[in-house]
């Protein structure tokens, strides 16, 4: 046990092991109109991203996906299917996160909210710049998957 892995209790002086665990997140590829939805982030890292965010304590992944999609885009989502999990420790420059990516269809009027300053529909073959985190890779994987399975959402 190294020094950085412990803290000292200020009350009793006991050494306490510190565990640094990754944060669970969700990202949602929202199929809407003739493309997918991207949001322009209000906070660093600035740029374009899939709607998504951190899973709250006591919240399921699918509930987090629905909540984040609505908070950032004002869209209700349906046909929610898990797409893939991305766990590269360097995928987010702020923290070590593990994201579960979902694919869903969006319904309603697209409008940026919460952590998003803008929300747009883009052709997945022509992304704006810059796309942050590992979302360009996620979208590329989605494009490859869509080419393999045309016509509806299929769990890969």
C-alpha cells in the first residue's frame, strides 16, 4: 500500500485505504430526422459530443440514458438499445470513465438544454469539428454497425 493509497482519519489517526474507481457514464446515439443528434458542450472539454453524462447513485443505466437525453436535447427517446461499452482510461481528459453507449430514436422538438449550448442533427459521415472525448470513434463504430445491419436497431 503506497502513501497515495491511504488517508489518515483526522479523529482517530487510523490509516484508511482509498479506492479510486472509474465513474460510470452513458452516451446516447439519438437517431432523429435524417441523422444523429450532437450537442455543443457548455463546459470543458468544449466541442461537439453525443448527449450523455454521469449515472446518478441509485440510477439504472437506461434511466440515466433517458434522463440525459431529455436534459440535453429536450427529446424523449424510445427503442433504447445498448450498443457498446467503452472503457479506455484516457477516453475522458477529466476522469477515468466507463461509458455504456445506447442507440435510440428521438421524438419531440430538438432544443439544447442543461449542459448543452446547441443541439443539431448531423450526418454521421460528416461530423463537425471538434468532436470531443472518444465520440468520433463511437460514431465510426456506429456507422460500421449500421452498414452491417440495415433496417432498424439490432443489438450487436
